[in-house]
C-alpha cells in the first residue's frame, strides 16, 4: 500500500515530495546519493530565456537556521535546457516541473513558446523576478501584475501552470486569488523572504545587490501560515515550501492544505534530505494507519 500516493491535476505522484528549484540542479547531481526516481517530482533549476552568468561576489551567506542567497538565476538558458538536459531529466523516472523566470513579459512568453514543444509535468512560473520595464519591482508584489503575467502565459500554453508566489507580496491571498482567476492551474509558495547581511570587518553589505533571499528553517512558521491562508482561499492545488527539513515539517504543510511540498535548503545541509523526508512521512502514516489524503487540509 502506497500511503503517500497523491494525484494532482490528473497525474499521479508516488509521493508529494519535490526538491525545490535551485537546490537540486537538474537531478543528475544527486544520483550518487539515491535514485531520484523515488521522488514525487523535481523542480528544475530556475531557467530564463537566455543564459545568465548570475551575480558576482558572494552568493551564499549562512544565517541562524537558514541561508541568504543571491545567485542571480545563473542558468544555461531555455534552448540549452531543452536540447541537452530535459531528456536526461525525463529519464530520471519522476515528474518534472520546469521553473521559469523572466525580466519582461516578452521574456516569459518567448521562453514558454519554446517549452511548448516538449513534454513535462508543468511550468512553475517564478514571478519574483524584477520587472525591468516597470522600474525593477518584482512581478509578484502586486496582485495586478501577478495576474497580468499569468494571463499572458495562460493565453499561449496548454501546459499545467503553477505560479510561484513571493512572500514579499503586498497581500499573499489577494495575489493567489488573482493568479487563480488569471488561469493558473496551481500555486507554489513561498519563495524566499527578502533579507540582508552586513560584514562587520569590511563594514559593507555582504551582497553586491545589498538584499538577498532568506530560506531554511527560520522561515518555516511564516511559510506555513501563508500556505494555510492560501490553501483555504483558492480552489486550485497548492505546492507548499519554506524551511521543510524533516518528515514532520512536510506533514504540517500537508495538514495546512498543501497538495505537494518542495524541499529546498535542506538539500544543502543533507544531500539525502528529500529521501529521508519521504521515509519519515511514510513511517508516520503507517504508525497511525493513515493515507496522505486523509490528513490533507485538516487544519
């Protein structure tokens, strides 16, 4: 009996655990630790239309119970991914979510038009990227711009579309409702919280961009609250993430209403984290003679 089996948007997941974008590469990197086929799915490293070298200077900074990152979406671009990586990922034996970012709506559109030619589970649309045509504010801060980019992508693709929301949004539930109404099939949340670090010896900000994304166990209570609020508000599936580092954490997000969960920073602390979390979740369900569907959204 597979107590963890989960169906989302007509597709079966052997379990609800997905390594989060940017923490698992493209899957090959973790094969020496365990078989990625045991996972429910994999979210790709964040892709953009064109290759990006990422940010200069320090990119990762450890914080109490977490990390700050300023990677800058370093990636090989959509064309290279489609031609050289996607087929290898497909052969890993699990569902693939292609995480996509962009600095203009046109960037998103052109990238999605390329992705339309390939087969994978879903697009995970990262709207925490700066909208360069509107002064650099992230698409996902306001409900109106969140809805606009979602609507523009919905018009040009039949792919399942999960929109990844920023916790830095002005109102997370308004944003969730806006992207649902604009045609999203599901929602992923949360992305990283905006944070900062200062180097006392150098008397400067650690990161060249001053601010960076905070992730890890420190954000879990905040992320859990937001997932609970959104899952109660929308009718579409929610992928919950934010500080999940144990089976217990993952089960809390499921109880809060998440259909699936993503594991991020924990993969850096422990390369077998996702596999361990699956085992811990299954153990809890066996001990309590439950299935995952029986506890989803009970809070």
